[in-house]
C-alpha cells in the first residue's frame, strides 16, 4: 500500500494549485480590456469584462475589483466646467422667474385689496339701509322695495365674505381691521 505522504509529495505543486489559485490579471490588463470592449464611449458591463477576462487570461478577476476599475473609467456625472453662456442663461432665467413671481404677488395683493374694499362698501350700504329700514319702520312707512334692497345687499355681502375666506390667500387667517 502506498504511503499517502509520499504520493502527495510526488504530485507537482502547479498541478493542484492552479485550479485553486488562477493566474492574477493585472489592473493594466483589465483596463486595456475595458478600453477594447468599450463602444462609442459606452463602457461594457462588469459581467462582459469578467467573461472576456476568463476567456483571454483564464481568470475572471475579483468582482469588486472589476467594478472598481470600471467605475474609475466612468466620467464624472457633474461637469466640472459650465460654459459662461450657460451660466448667463441660467441667471437670466432665474431673474425672469423672480420677476414673474413678483408680478403674481402684486396681482394677488391688488385682487385681495379690491375684494376687501367691495365687502367694506357693501357692509356700509347694508348698515345705511338697515338704519333707513328702522326709521321707516318707526314711522310706519316701510316699503317692500326697501326691505328687498336691504335683504339683497345683506345676501351679497355674505357671499363676498364667503368667497374671500374660501379663495383668498388669507383663507383661515383672522380678518384685519381696515
């Protein structure tokens, strides 16, 4: 019976270590292969690089190492230099947007001031009509037309107040005394 120690010593080291430790592919070889596999500036996938390495060199290389080398070849996402004309266009667009915002705010403020005046005027009219109705009631000369006018003004005032609360930017804010 042969001795197991003698048999292991008689097998050459390269015969059983090659499958365990495939030959190392250098970073330069991997980067050269990446350049060869690149098409119109588009980098190959990590799997494609590893398959080509296995076919060409008998070693696929480490996954992390291949992807690290691939990512080092990718151009940075943000340009390092923005052309001066691009900067000027962005500044102009920014200025235009600010002007539009200012105009929209001014329109909204004007609109709110208009409707606030309308409500105030209607309240004054209702107050004047109510006092006229009360005087007429005291003297016994209340006309149906006068009562109808007072009711209509009161209804319109209520509608405007509801519109201001519901649709104005100050919705939910307490009314300021003007």
